[in-house]
């Protein structure tokens, strides 16, 4: 954004990242989404607001998710309405679709499960409700739902796989046959930038974003660890057994009062073991979205970055 000639302001709670952004000429305002005053101030004077902040985790207290994802989104919305922001671009998640069943080519208008898969999915779903209300109140807004973002700097997906593999505990549920979608970070950025200038007919819309390359989990692992030059140390586990073990681990964590995420959660088992792909035709046709970086190229870039970071 800054390189495109825009004056950019960013906000967040990570002061280290904030310092890095400041060195690039970006104004950084420390704060967190639950801080209403700080969030309202961060929206002041902005033409476009990208809301990508959230508590995104497989484990944690519901109230923490609610405060960050629902209250935080409400604060962003109020800041945008109060400052007459020209457009809010809201980053949601396809996790709201997940129901522990095999589902392929999910469309944005397809049914949502009666019960959300976890606290993250539930609160992000509620956040979308807040955004829908804001649109009805006159706020120009577009929502994207990017799937499984990876790339340099990733702290959520690939590092977990690498750590589990090195420990010899990488679960290959259903023999890794599950068909999944991934999205390289640069493609997500492309989608966000397209939302800035998308026609008025897209306002109020929701758009799935992926690489458009459904792949089996095992195919992704083979590509990743081949580029990292590490052998795959996976363990084949039947889905039902993995789900039961994850449930026991979750129960033990709750009974102990531990805030530490269990090694396996039922949600992570579902993600690794169930087919789930998204239909991105709406993004292609209405936003002009065309993912430029393939999964293979993205993995190559990530592996080179990772090796450099851990040389």
C-alpha cells in the first residue's frame, strides 16, 4: 500500500512489528481491538479501512475470542461510521462453513452449520453479523473469506507442520487423502487491493478467496518437506481414533485449567481429515481476482525464506 502511493496507518498490539512498519514509513498506532477509544481514533481520517485483526487460534477462552472478534469488529465499524470511511474491507474466515463433514466447492451463499466448530468460527460468524448490520446502516463494506493463508512470516500453519514432523508426530489422518485449499499471502493481498476499487455492486458482498488449486494434504506435505530437504515423519491415524484422542486431550486441558493448546484438537483433526474446498468464481467474476502465485511457487518461496531464517 505504501509503495502504491498511499499514506498508510496500521494498528496492533505487536510493538516489534510496529517498529518494523514505522521504518518503512508507515504510521503505527499501538493498541488492541477491544480498546474502543484507541480503535475509534485509528479509523479517524482514513479513506479505506482493512480490518484483518482477530484472535485466531484453535484453543482459548470464549470470552477472549468474543472480545477481540465481535467487540473489536463493532469498534472498527463504529470508527468507520463516525469517520465516514469510504470503504471497510473486512477479513472473515471460511471456518464458519466447517461442520466436520466432507464439503467441496462451497459457495458463499451455502448454508452455515447450526453450531460453529469452535469459538473462533462462532465469533467470526457473529462478527459478520455486525458487518451486515453496518452495511444496512449505510457503511460501504466488502467481506473476504481467505482460506489457510501461508507464506513468509506465517506463524500459524506451516510452522506447526514442521514442528510436528520433526517430533515424529505429524498426523496423517485418512492417509492424507483429504482435499484442501490453501492461499498464498500475495494472492490474499491482491484480493484486498481489488476490494478497494471494486464496483459498487460488490458492496455488502462476501467472497471466498483461495489459490483455486485443491490439493490433497499428502501432496502439500510432499512438496513442502521436499523443498525443506527434510524427510516426512508422519503417523497414519484413522479419523475416528484421532478425533477421540483429540477430545480426550481437550477434556484434560479443560479439567486442568491449562491455557496451553492441546497437541491435537477436534478442530485440527477435522481440518486435516475432512475434504473442504471453496468456490471462488464470485471473486474471479466480480472482483477480477486471479491468483498469481501457485501453491508450488508459494511453497518454494516459503522454503527459501524459512531456510534463510533458520540458517
